[in-house]
C-alpha cells in the first residue's frame, strides 16, 4: 500500500508534553467499526464499563532504561561528540544503537560515554565499535557486561524521550517516573509501552471488581518505534527487531479466555505485536521467547487479540498502519479527525483509544 494513505494533518498543539494527572483521568475514544455510534467519547477511568466480565487485559511489563548515551570518540588528536540510543541488546556485553553522527565512527573506534574528564573513570562507560549496519546503526561492545553494564547505563544514561517531545523540551527528573508504567518489571525497553501509562491502582481495582483478568507479556520496545517510514510503499519498509517473551502460563490463561468466548484485549501495540508474533503457527498462540520484527498493515488477519487499547499515533507511522489494519483505514481516519477536532491529546503522554475490530480483521471471521 502507498504510505501516503496513512498521512493526516496534526496541529502542533495537540501533542502532549506531560501526562494527565492522575494518569487514569485521560480521555478515551471508543471505536466500534460499523456500529452506531461508531465513535464514543469517554475516559480511561471508564474502561471496566466498556468490557465484559471474563475479558482479559494483556499488559507489557517491560521497563524503560536510560538508553540515551552521550559520549566522545577519540582517534589520536581527533575528538568527536556522538549521541547513541541503545535499541537492541545482542549479548551480555553488547548493544545495537542508533548513532548520530554515525559517519564519525568506524569499526575498532573506542568511545567513552558519560564524563568528559579523561582522568575520572567514575560515571563513565567505555565501548568499542564492533560493527555498523544500515540507517546509522552501530554495534557497541562494552567493557562491562551483565548486571555491571546495566548499572553503568543507569548511571550515565538519560531517558530517551520521543523526538516529538524532546524537540520541545528537555528531559527532567519527572520523566523518570512519568515515562514508566506501573507494570514495569523487566529492564530492556528504550521506549515506554505508552498505553500502560494510563493505569493506576484505582483503575486496576475497578477492573478486578468487574471480573476482568490481567495478564502480562514482555516486549522490549526499541528506538525503531520512533523511526519514520521513509519508503513510498509499505512493503518496502524494514522493521527493526525487538525482543519479547510470553510464558506458558500466560498462553494457557489467554487460551482459556478465548475458549469461553471472552475477549483478549491488548493494552498497547507492543503487547499486540508479541501476542501476534507468538500465534503465527498452525497451533495458534504458543509460548515465545526471542526477537520479532512483525509489521502489520491492512489486510493482516489478527489471530489472538479481540480489542486494542492504544494512544494516538504519528502520521505515516507503522503504528497508525497497525491500528488501521485492526479497525479499518477509513474508520481510523475518521476517528483521528474526530480526536483532532475535539482536542484529544496525542502521542506518548496523550489520551487513549479503545479499538474494536473491523469486519474481516480477525482470522476467525
């Protein structure tokens, strides 16, 4: 499909720079394709009333790490400043990163992240350039590994705010709390699973009282989620891999939900991507641990999920393509036009939507 089919005009003032407070006070647009009304304005706090007893929410328990690293490359007397955003861990001592400017680095270069003081090793992290890929990707092999490397990244790194926020203001201490869901448990994401940012203990209590199950999966969201689609056709775009995992217990629980006729509701596109990645075989949803680069566009048939809670996404993004595959392109264009007109807040810190599938979007249709 042509990428420009997924374009729309978004006023700059609709981009949220801070989350709603309390988190569950955000607005929520319910989208039911082909029904009347097709669009309903409500709030995240009303989520339980929008679902049925016995339905199940699936949360992503990944935890955002401070994966934005600033450093210097020294080659003889030549010193260059670089900025690296970690996006995929490939071993206990190495990460792939998007680097600016990547042209400043060659294989074998040494880079020091953190302090500029060459005499002070406290607050520094050293690495060697081991490989270079496409689109500014660099593989760093760090001098530390395992938990020691994790601690060093926390010490010298910064939260990698999405570019549409970072261009308007700098990261601050509040972001370390705001840009993390209450489910965050497993270190590894460089971007938050933002649909989960809306949840509070009070909201979970209301869901439990309604008889709605809560389950967890893991997808370590990579920096590739921020990359624009630069091709003219969707089938020419390359998705970057992300690591995810679903346990056998979670598979059994969700299989039981489906068997009794209830809905599996993905909280966020990240939970959706790992659920759909784990259900590609003939046996349906299975335990999964590994990398996925699943790219979902209109025409895809969803095998596991029955509804999706998600924020409002960028024009021409892979995520807007995904929601268009689920609820229909024309429906989502109308939903986004309504959201813009009625002043919903967009992107990571913005408001939410609850999407139901278009006819033919589910594999069982």
